[in-house]
């Protein structure tokens, strides 16, 4: 209850005595929330703009560092080697050969345009005092030295009272730096005279040289960001104020008015006189808010309801006796119901167990004993047996029995005829025969226990009989008989399912054996590209188990994994409903396959599946290409031989007349000079004709036993000094046990020299590497020679043309295009093979295979 005397206490006015109402608390919380939103918005804007400012500053430092590093790289890689080569190794000009000096000079010129950028490249114990690190830079050097995996540091720092964005990057000594920063003995004399030997020496490759620092002042940018954040705050505050006023107006109209309506319902709508004394009356001077008034009204009504509940308890006590009597009757009914439920539950468990056995078993010999044991658990009998129809022998055969030795092992089908049981002497056989016609039978035998027989049915077909002995037919209830008939139907379903499964397994094994007998790959695929069956040739080719690929999409295994391959013939076979044959190439192994796709139709004429037959034809294709290349080379050789003989005669006449003209023009120097030029070009033509004759095999080949390794070493002696001057490294990996071959050593040297010179020209740069390798293939009775370079490589579309006569990628005047053609002819003349493999931009490898017998084609 409200204390009315509180307002009269001294020292307290009505304003301070009045508690905050619901409306005041709501509006105060809303105002504080909007104020927090304003502060949060301004703070987020400040943080975002600060991050953007640091990002832009970082990008500018990257540009500055990249520009300086570019100038330093030019000095290190271009200008310094050129000046050392021009003026000697002891010469050193700091303005042109010191990368640090050039970097500082570049940034000094850069600062004339943009003076607010600061660049420093400093070190500890620097050779130049201007490059000595200050305290901040020393701390960064220590940081990078303690954390070698750290490649960069950036952040905003106070430098000389101003905010600057600083970026530091470690600098490490490289091998090219050792001449100036390693042992002073190897340093240029001019540099030692300039700086001495005390500072900047005795470093190793990989040591921390110092740091490179770039600074950009950001104090103005930060001030602008703060101003922007303040503007955002005041804008948000103005919007929040308007929103607050709008919320106050809506709250008064939508909430407070509704609360007044609810209070009026409590005061005016209640008609019961018993509640009128509990509801508060409206008082315009009451400082309570609407929520508080509703609370007091609810408390009053709760007190009234509590008294009403006590009255109801007294009435409920009188009903307890009636409930007890009714409960006893219900418990008795429940016990009877539970007994029936348990019986039904046991029956359902038995049927479920039989269904589980049907799905889990793989043969009748496994399921029949368990089925029989389950049946004996739910039906009281001495023993039982299960007969199955043997259609092949026209009889019922006892498959399994338990405690039923009296049951006959077989019953002929002729015995299963309509008859009256009393008319035949063997009533047991007659009862089983009656069950085999689809009717359950039960009879009591004299002097022995009774017999009950249940047919095993599946879709109206009788598959056998379940026979029980030791049964009292008078005690068999209708519920038990229905249960046994259900068990018989369940056993019939299991028998048919397992028999069909055995037939399917036999068919599958037969089909799989046919698939596995095919030596080429055979795959059965569905319309959705899913693999249904594969043969052993497929699993052996891809080294997988059939379980790993069955059910998966073919393009997930052999394609991109997302969609069918473009050249896949499965879609064409399904759309055309006819066989499709095409060639496919495997990029990984460079194998070529001939693929046949045969559609399989269903009864409606739709494509149900596709059989894909794959035959590898890589060797066949390679043989066809070799035959084509050989035929082309033979034709070109014959043509070259004819052209060479036709040109040799005019060349001989020209050279003869040149000798005569030299004698006639002995006193005319200019004429002799012109004749020498003519003679040089004529001899060049004669050399080309000689290459043509080599290519056409018009010269005699003289074979004798020789070491191929010795030929390689002799050729390398000829070109070794030239390669050494040009910085080309030759690596030998020769088999020391390589046997001698019967070959023409001069022609074979010509082949090796041509390949080595081609490799050298293909690199076109210093620091190239040529690798020569020899080995023996015992299974083929041949030797293998490979020559590999790290040059520019050969494009794939040119690799089939490089052995053609007069084909060359060199500039005019650098070659005739006959070198590889002549080499090809020499290798074929020795019964060998020559091939090329290349990865453009990385390497090229020529491979020569020569037979040990030195055969000829």
C-alpha cells in the first residue's frame, strides 16, 4: 500500500518524492541508448577512417620502396657489373656503384617534389655515417634479428612530436654483396681507400644488413578524421533527438492510452460485486503510473482467486473416495489389457525378427534353423520341421527339423491330391499334403501327439509347409492360428527372396566373368554417368578396386569432377541411340584410346544404360607417325640427293673458273677481294650440298666398334672452352658399364655436336645448363642417350616439324635447317630412334635409342 504520509515529511518536495513512472523510465532508457549509438557511430567512423588512412599510407610506402629498390637493382645488376668490366675490379665510384648511395640520392631528388616523405636505409656499424641507425631504427633491427620470420612492420608512431606512419623492412646480405661487405681482401681498392677496413665488412650471406624505413606524416590526416568523427556525432545526435521526440509522442499515443483502456476494463467491465472491493479507484492526484496500477489490480484479484481455490479444495476432497473406487476398477482392466498387449508384442517381435532374418541372411541354410526356433518360442509344440517344394524332383523335401524325427523326409507331389483324411491310412502325410494345397490342417493321432501344418505362401504360390508335432489341437486358439499363418507367409516371402537372390547372384557372377574375360576396358554406365560395373582390365589399368568406383560419376574419376567431358560420347550415344566411336587422349600419361559407346535400350525404346568399350591405341598411333615420318624423310632424301648432284656440277665449274680468274687478276687487289667473297659463298653452297648428301645417305657409312661415352667426351673437349667462357655448365651422367656399339664415329660425333650446339643456341643466355645422360636398357638390348637443356623450349605445335629438312626457328643466316634432318637420317641409318620432349619456357630433352647390334634400316 502507498504511504500517504510521505508527502508531508519535511525537507522533501513533491518532485523528489514522486517515483519515476513506466513512461519516464522507458524514455530515459531510449535516450541513453540513442546517445550511446551516437558515440558508437562516431567511434566507428574514426576507426574506419584511421584504418583507411593507414592503408593508403602503406600503399604509398610500398611505391616508395619499390622505386628505390628498382634503382638499386639497376645499379647492382646492370651499372656496377658494367663499370667493373670497363674500369677493372679494383675501381669503385660511390655515386654509380653504391646501391645505398644511389637509393639516398634518388629519395633526395624525390623529396624536392614531395618533401613530406622520409626514406632511410640504415644499419648498425654502417660504413657511411649517414646510414648509421638511430635508437628507433636500432630497436627495429633488434626486432627483425630476434624474429627472422618477420618480413615487415608498419604502424603510426610519434616522431619528433608529430604523428608519422612508419614502415620498416629488413635487408639481408646476398651473395652479390660479399665483394663489398665480406672479406676486405676481395673488396675494390678504391672503396678501401675511401672507407677503410673497419666498418661494414666481415658479413655472411643471409646476415641482417639493416632496415629500410619509409615515413609519412599523418598528423593532419588524423586531425581531419577527428573533425569528421565529431561532425558525424553531432549529425547523429540531431537525428537521435528528433527520433527521441517522435518515440515519446508515439509512446504516449500508442502505449499510455492503451494502458488507460485496460485500467478502465478492470474498473468498469467487472460486474461481480465480490470483486468491486478489490479493484483500486482512479485518483487524478495519484503519482503511480499505469503499470503500477495494473499490478495492484492483479494482486487484488489474485487474493480473491486464492480464497476461491480453498473452497474448491474442500469440494475436491469429497471426490477422492469416488476416484479411489474408479481407480481400482481401472487397474484391474489395465492388467487384463497388459496381458493381451504382451501377447501381441511377443507376436510382433517374432514377425519383426523373421523380417530381420530375411534381410540379414544370405542363404536358406542360415535362415531356416533360426526361423524354426523363433516359431517354437511363440507356439507350444514338441518339435517342428520345414518342407520346401522341390519342383525339379516333383516332391516336398524336409529341409530342417528339430525334435521331429517322425516326420517323413520327402512327400511326392502325386500325393498332394484332393482327398478325405479319413479315407487314407497315413493321416500325417495327408495332413502335410493338405497344407501344401494352401489350407492349414491339425489332427490328434491315436497314441501319439497331435500334428499341426501351416502352408508357406508368397503372392498366392505355395513354397512349402511348416509342420509342428506334439500339439493338442483342442487347445489351439484362433489368435495362435492367425499368428502361425502370418509366420508361414513371412517364411514364404523369405524363401522366395533368397531363391531370387541366389539366381541374381549367379547371373551377376556369370556377367562379371564375361566382363573380366575381355582384355580391354569395359564399363557399364547409367544415364546419369554413374558407373554400374567395371571389368578387371579397368581396375588393373587405374589400380583401383571396383568398390571404389561403383556408383560414382565417370567424370569425377577421369574428368574435371564437376561436369561431363566435352568429348564424351555417352551423351551422343543416348541422343542418337546408336553406337559412337571416337578417339580420346589422356593428358596425364599422353595415352591414346579408341572408345566405343553402345547404348542399351529398355522395353519402351529408351536408353537405359551405355556400355563403354575402351581400347588403348597409343603404340599403334606412334607407329603410324613413325611410318609417316620415315616415308617423308625417304622422299625428302631422294629429292635432296638429286638436287645435291645437280648443284655439285655447276659449283665445280664455278670454283674452277674462280682459280683461273685469280691468276688473271693477280695485279688487281679489288678484283681478288671480290673473287674471295664469291669463293666463300660458293664453298658455303658446297657445304649445304654436303649436308644434303649426308641427309640422303649418299655417302658411305663405315661402322666399327666404339664407345659412345668416348664420343661424348671428345665432342665436349671441342666445345668445352667456348662453353666455359660463355658461362654454360655441362653435366655428365654416364653409365661406366656401357658396352661398345658398331657405328660410324664421325657421323655420330656430328649428331652429338649438332644436338649440343642446338641446346646452347636454344638457351640464349648465360648460366645455362646442359645435362648429358647415358644408360642401358637390358630388356630391349639397346642404349639410351639423352641431352637436356634449360632453354626456352619448343612449342608443342612445332615439335612434329623440327626433323623436317630446311625447317628452322633461327633467324636468317644462322642455320640451314638441315642439322636435325641429317641427325635423324644418321640415327635411322644406325637402326635407332630419335625423339624430342619439351616444356615451353623451361626445358627441352632429345632422346636417342641405339641398338647394341648396330642394325641398319
